[in-house]
C-alpha cells in the first residue's frame, strides 16, 4: 500500500466503501414524469456555480459585529420605519463570499443538490483564507435503498434556521418566520383531512363490495338502489332479516328450493371473492409493487433512515386504496388497519412536496411521516390518542416531544373528518365501537388472565407459522406466480368461510357482533344473544372458527395484496374470548351458589361474554404486535369504559410476556428481518445491545489493508474515473498519504461521480482533497467542499457494543476507526445489521449461522459472492432487496408507476 494511492478492500458495505453490490448510476437514475430524483437535474438550469449560493454570505444583511452602534439622528427615523416594515437595512450591501469569484469555475454545476451546512466564510485572524477548512461537506441526493445521514440533515436544518432568523428582521421578517414554522402544520392538517376522507371512502366501498357477494339492493317502494350496501338498504330496520329491499342472488334468479338457494349463493360467494382478490393482486403487480402487504415493516425501515423510492408515491397511494377495498371485500383473513397507516404516510409525502424546505431535508420529512402515521390508526380504530401512542410505541425511530404534539393534531383532524363523513350513519367512527352496561367482578380476573396467556400463545405461534410459510415460499422454486397464489388462497378461504356461519361475514361485522352486549343489542345476525345460544355447540363453532382463522391468516399475510394483520388477530382473539365468556356464563348460570359468584347481583346478568371477546381481542393483538400502552388506550377508546382498563392491562401484560418467551421480535420486525432491511432499532430490545457479541470492533471492521482509500493529492480526473470504474463501493476514506495514512475525511461515490462529470475538465486535470494554495481554480478540481471532513471516528480498540450504539442512537451510515489520527478501518450500518442478526441466529440456533466475522470478512472475489448469498432474493416471493445477475441492487417495483419518497 505504501507505493500506491489506493488499496482494494474485499468486504460488503451498504453505504461506505465496503459495498460489493454495484451502486446505481448517480447521474442517470430512472425516473417517471415529474417525480424525479435529485440527480436528474444534472444538466438542467443555467451555468451558475453551486458554490456561489452561500447562505452565510447571501443570507446575512450585514457582517456580525459587537461594536456599540451610534445613535441615529431624527432625520433617519423615516428610513428606520421603512426598514422595520420591509425587514431591510437601507444602505447596507450583502458582502460577497471570498470564494465567489472562482467557486463556480472550480466546481461548475447545473444541479441544485442538498445545501450543506457551511462554516462562516470570515477566517480567523492570523490564519490563511482556506474555504471549507472542515465540515460535513455538500451532498447530492440519496440513492435508492441507501441510508440517510441524520447528523448532516439536522446540521443542514440548523444552518437554514440560523440564516432565516438572522436575516429576517422587521414585520416582514416575522411573517417569514411564521410562514416557515407553519409549513409542517399545514401538511399535517391537509394529511388529516385526506386520510379521513379516504378512510370513509374505503369503508363505504369495501362494505358495498363485501355485501354484493350475498345479494344486492333492489329498487322498490322503500327507495332502494343498487349502489347501497345491505346496511343502508335496510336502514331503519331493527332486524336485518325483515328487510324486503335486499335481494339474495338466489331470490333474484327465481330459485325457490333450499338446495338450489344454497348452491347459487355459494357459487356467487366463491366467484366474487376470487374476482375481488385477483383484481387487488393485479393492481399491485402492474402499477405499484410496494402497495402489497401492510406496509408497516417498510414504514419502520423508512422512519429509521432508509430510502425506498416509489414506496410513498402517488401510484402507490392510488393502488393501495383501491386494492384495499377489493382485498377486504374478498373476505380473506386480512384487515385494513395496518395498510391505512401506509395510506396516511403516502398522503403526507405528497403534501410534503409542496414545501421544498421540508421536502429537501430527509430528517424533517421523517418527523412529518411519524406524525402522519398516527392518523392512520386514528381512523382505523376511531382512536386519536391510540394512534399517537401507536406511532410512538411501534413505528417511530426518532420521536421528540414536538412530534407527539404534531401527531396529536394530525390524528385529531383525521378523526374529526371521519366523524363528519359518518360512513356508517350511526355516529361511530368504526363499526365495532361498543358500550357495556355492567362492570366486572373480582373473580373474572382469572379468566381475563387466561385470555392474556392465550393471546401470547397465539402471537408466538402465529409469527412462527407465518414466517415458516414465507420462508417456504421463498425457497420453493416450483410455486406459481404471485397472482396465482392470491387466487388459490382466495378460493380456499371462500370455500372454508361460507359453510361456517361466523366466518362468512366481513371481519369488522364479526368483531362488532362478538363485542356486543346482549342487554343492549337490537339486531343479532349471528344469534349469539338469543335464548339458548349459550350452549356447547356455540362454543365449539366459535373455537373452530378461531382455529381456521389462524391458519388462513398465516397463509394470507404476506401475499402480494394490501393486507393487514391487526383485524384478523382481533377477530381470532374475540372468537376465543367469546367462547370463554359463554363458558363462564353457563358456569355461573348453573352454579349461582358457588363462592366466587357471591358478588353477582341476583336480579341481573353477572357475566357479559362481549367483555371477554374484547379482552381476548386485545390480548391477541398484543401477542402478535407486542404493543402494550397503545393497545390499552385503543380498546379504552373503542369501548369508552374506563372501568375495563385494568383487566385489559392484565391481559395485555401477560400476552406480551408469553409472546416474548417465543421470540423478541413482533410480526413487523420479523418481516423486516425476513426482507433483510438494514433496520437498527434505536432501543435496546429486539436486536439491541444485549445481543451484541462482547468483542472489540477491530475484529468486525474492514481493515485499512482491505479498503480502497484515496490520498489527498496525486489524482487526476482520469485516475479518479478509473477508481470508480474499477470498484463498486459506495464511498472512500481519504488519507494524507499512503505511508502515514492520516485520516482527512470521507467522500461518497455519488458526490465523487457527480463532480467528475460536472467539472468538464480534461482527463489530465489535477484533483485534490486538501488545501493547495498554488492550485489554479480554473484548471483543477477541489473536492474538499464535497468531502465529509469531520466524520465520526472511534479508536480501533473500542468495543463493538459502543459502535452499535453509535449506529442505533445517532443514525450513522458508517464509522471510521483511527488511532492517533491514523486510519485503521471502517464499519458500516449493514455490517452492524449482519452482526446483530448473525449473533442472534447463532445464539438461538446453536451455531447454525457461524460466527459473524465469517459473514463480514472475505478475501479477493469472495466478498462479492458472499454478499449475493446474503442479500439475494426472488423478485416475486422474496424480500424487496434483490440482486440482478450483474450484482446491482435494485427494486422490483415497476418504474412506469413511480413515485418518489
């Protein structure tokens, strides 16, 4: 290495210089219509140099001074009044930066990339004028499937605010500050309005499509119309069975025999269920692949600092909304609650594009998305406070106090809009909002705790079953395409659902009936409250439906259609909870003198089975998502009964403990791990510090002898272009010289590629990374402004746990290791991801995975093959990170239907 200006390294990296997968071309990304990447503007615009736009020189109206100002005469009062109104200091001229005369020539560009946080251009006294002595450097846009630099983004935002507040004076300045601070509130209010309207439309459309499977609303003297669902067609009837306007398909075809009616209605149920599911899968496959699934695993990854383009685009929003209506109407065991969070984030992302100050800052954008996600749960459950807590507990990577207040406003706005639409014409935000007329007794704590244990068992077994199915589909080559899989599962679900009376209805209607209090119910479509319903046969049917629902949900969650797991889990838990409630009701009815029932009122019902259904639903939801506080609040807002908070807390607590005994990962983190997203939780749980091997970071990092490093001087345009063509790494450490290897900084591949292409210099032109006072700015390329000259470093003897904490708490993309300023190695975020997951697999599997170092360290060409072996996935059945035959990481999403995050 002493005789060469660069060395080759042989390990994989996602952001830094150890990436073995080919980096996408930073200058020519694929785009669609107006939603373009930042790099698309390379040759758009005029010839103004990027470095001419210095916020410190252009933003400040006058240089900062600590001298006492002289009192002005009376003749200056009129000019001072005008200055107060306009915010300009008359007679002052904004100074030009010392570099403005030549910066445009040194780095000519027509791109307006992300503005870098800059140091003041006024040098310290006694020091030579050296622009950009140190700093994080300028950046171009992030590539797809890469991580953002949180520190850079927040530093950039602080610098923007500093310029804004120092240059804006007078009334106009205050107005500018007010408008700037109000942008995020405008986005959140607009998002809440859009989410509330979309949720109402999805509710109405999915209910109508679901009812069409059993019949239609005939026009007649009662004022029916075909576009009305069964509830609106029979509006005003206390019992839907007495409604004459709703025509089953057998009656519409004039079939009178009992066998013929059953066969015809079964046929239409099967046909329309399969058609709806196929249409949903077709929309996802053809228009937006990221509209599949619930979207929550990807949202967690995006909020953690990962860039997934097209995931929150306009086409994804349209496809997700339409596909959700069709998927829910198909009767498959899935829900719309989780996908509504994805819909809310898509709406927020579209409104963010209206405000460049937020749209160009990836960290602020994620704050807005964290707040917007709360509105999805708010309209899904009619629970604004529960939505805020869901975003805090389940989704958000970084959730400061201001984001909680913003989440509250967005969730409240969405709930108010949904209430104004009133899609069910009942005053309820969701169909299964219920009220209970009685309280609970002390002896019921035992069955409530039993339901909590059942919920934890369900959650742990469901996650294992669902992951087993997903892994089997990924490793099996003979399976048909995703559309065929959706069609087969929809047909199987319809075949099973129709004969079982409880499974035939929509999941929301089933949960509503299971939650209902028989003392307050008017319509009883499932005959749960009629005299003699509390029998062993009813209990068997409820438990049988819960078991079938478990297996159907396990094979449905993960198909290429919009699908959530929250409502199916609630339905399964409510079925088992209602069965336990009926058992307790029969026991109390047959043995009223038992000592445990001594607190019951002899004149009224003692046990309310609907309460057991509600507790069972909460326990099942806690078992599969491992949430606690948010579930308790959601259930409290659903029932409005503060008296049931304690039993819900008991059940949820036990469900989480039992579920954690199976696995520390919830269903969403399991899918993040399955798709191999580089997500590091900012907390300690679920792959946190307790799973980090107790070894020094030097055993895991990529050592300097395996790195491709760049020296400060001695480069030409041709030699740098050769480096980029020779290796595919995402970035390069910069050292002083090959012998001393003093660390000077780090430059990303995207910035280096952009500057070489935009410089328009001949191949023999000199390029350098350090101060060269005698260099001709018109004939050389100074790359210091684009280099991170202040990267975070650690001593090479630091523990791996400390390095992992840096990645988790600070959101870093890479950490450089040095001793006394000498570069020793590099560790990236994806390296840490492999360390955590490899260590956990080895801990659980007894060494099946091998040691982490064997996964990360490789020689020669083995690193590229190792990376393909770890990340490669099938486009249709695997994760969203895939490797093409040439090794380039790409997304399977259709570029024709693109939207940009």
